[in-house]
C-alpha cells in the first residue's frame, strides 16, 4: 500500500492512507486525499481559494483514472463546486463518457446531488486584483467583461507568472490496484474557458495497473503538447526504469516552442510500488507514505531540466 502526492497533497495523505488501511480501494484513497486539498483555502491552486481566471471566476479541472480497467472520469472549466474530483469520479461511474466541460459538467454535478458553493475567497480575490492592477490601467480593469481584446491582457499577466500549482495523488491499494487523480484551479488569470492538462487523460494523468501511473503539476500546456503522463507509463511499458521513464518524459519538453516553456513536475509510481518525482526546476519535493509509515516523508524530486 502506498500513496504518492505532490507536496501540497500532504494535508490529505493521512486520510488517503487511512482509507487504504481500512481496506478501501486506491480510487477511494485518491478521492479522499484530494478532497482535503480541494477544501484547503490556503492552497491557491486547487478548489476553494483557487486564483480565478481573468474575469475573476474560479474554474476548476480534475480527473481520476482507474488502473485496473483504464476507466477515467474528468471535469473541466467547472464553476461553483468544491469537489471536482468527486464529480470526475461520478463521470467515470455514471456516464459512458470521460470528460464533461463547463455548463454540462455543472448540470451533471447538480443531478448527482453535489451542493453549489462560492469558491472565490477574499484572499484569492485580492491576489487576483493586485496582479491585474500591475498589468492593466484602471479603465480596463473596471470593464473587463466588455473588453474587446481580452487576449492581450491574459498574455501580459502570464508573462510575469508562468507555471502553476495543482495537486496529484497516486495510490496503490492492498490488492495492487493503482489509481491516479489530479485537481486544480488551473492557471490564475487564465483566459476564461482555458483547460489545462489536469482533466486530460494522457496529458496530466494516467494509470495502468500493468505498468504504473504518473501525474503532472505546473504549466499544463507542456503536458498537453507532449502527452506527459501517458509518456511516462509508455516508457515503463517499453522497459525503462522509473527514473529513466521520468527523465525521458522531461526531455520531451525540449522540443517545445518558447511560449510553452515553463515549470513542469511529475510524480510517478510503477506497478511494484517504486516511486519517484521529477521537475525541471531545482529544489522541488514530493511526499509519499506506505502502510508501514506513521508519517509521510518528503523527498526531493529528480531535477531534470
Ligand atoms: N497543471 C495545471 C494547469 O496547467 O492547469
């Protein structure tokens, strides 16, 4: 039994391990762990308290993948629901689809009995506004909804703020089944409707019991363009070690145009329970906890620029 998470997943890792210790599945553990991160208002990159898009709306993306069956569920650009990971799980369980976006995802959440909630905290709103004030004149800020060339402003705000947050959870339960989950509020100040890698199976999330699992945090466009999470699992399938698979997936970023170069990190787990994490930035960490441990351990990621 093991849980591997991005470091901001620490708030949920004990709960996830408790699920596994109680005989729960990897899917139950991933959902339980991520829900606590989604409810943490201090985390400005996931769920409640996430930095909003350019218009001040919190838009959430999430996905979950079952390594037993390769079934997956995801939601994108979802507004007004605190736990996109649970809605993603319901998409996987209740629909013959993988990904629901925007109003359709919200309609489905209501149908499944999820409660609406305001997700924009005062702290996130202030951060959002301060950044916009640096990038644009008061006249534009006062009428963002009506701004005819919104795209120029999102680009200017982004120039000083590349990268991002997001939470990753990978779990392997007592039966050896693997699940991967990802949840995010995406890039702060993004163009409304921008969807990152987190809800895209193969980009930000992939799990296959036969080989392993991987998930990403950071600039989602990089993971979308190179299919990062699936690449890691494919490299494992091709016989590379976990460390070689992660390094190879990071190397794939070198071909990207400068517009899509930013910070990107990966957590990975193989079918035998070995774990590793990678980043193209120095000094980053991840956390893991096995069934024998009382506390999670925080380890450095392999730095692979
Ligand atoms: N990795 C999260 C995002 O780019 O939206």
